[in-house]
C-alpha cells in the first residue's frame, strides 16, 4: 500500500503513517459557532442498524483556523434524525441557511433514506458514496492537523475523545476521524485527489 510509506507533516515534524496516536494533541476552542459569513460543510457518517457510531461533523474557516464541531451517537442513523436536526439548529443558528453544504455517506445499504428523512425536517442533504482505504484517508488529516480547532463542550466529548484515541490500522475509535476526513475532503482543503476516496 503506497499510503503506508508516506511521511505526513504533523505539528511541524514528521510521523510515520504506520504507527502512533497521530491526533492525541488536540487544539481546543470555546464554542464559537459560524456566523453569516461562514461557509459551513457538514458530513454525516451514518451507522447502519447501530453497529457502530453515527458521527456528525461541521467545519468552517475562521481566519487561519479550521473550526470543527463534532458529535456522535452510539445508535443507528434512523434513531439520530432528531439529534441531527437539533444539532444543526444549534450550530447553524447564526449562519446563513443557504450557505451550508450537507453530505452523508451513502454506502452500506443506507442509500437515499437519510436524505428523505432529513428533507422532511427541512435539511437538504446530498448522498456521497466513498471508496478507498479508510485509515489512509484519515491519515491525510495529519497534513493540516495543526490548523484544526475542535469546539469543546460536554456534547463534543465522545467525538473529540475518539479523534484523540484513534490509532492507525485499528477499528476502534475510527467513526469520528473518518467523518472529519470526509468533511474536509468535501471542503476541498485536504491535499489529495478527491476522486480517490469519493465516487
């Protein structure tokens, strides 16, 4: 695998993609939500039948920072619709309602079902099929990790902790970092050929 041979820039130094807790040193920030000037990208990584976590990432630019508000729930996506809608209302309260881009992963039998459920709640969401090796994709985050600032409230604890605990090539704690990587890929700020991971 060519990606396992990469050396990724992280915190001004280099780490091997094959080992270590790459994201253990997190930049935290107080709850600063996007304003009317912010272009907000949202990505939902739905759990199918609650086998793993359903993760939700909001990302936007503030000066030289990539602001991230992330949450996750230990249940299937169909049991999270109300949570997703409520979280959108909180994060997007001061943002322009026509200036956000909401995507969700449509793999694994999910299809158009989340799109229909969210549309009924007034949220326009677009399905996105993903491809490629998940952990290689996640490790792309190391190239800009020093610029990512995670909003840190009790609601964000599960998501932020799983980012911090992610260990390359293990299946535990990978829902939140995968959701974050997909959100920033759709945002266009990760240095990769986007079609390697998106159909």
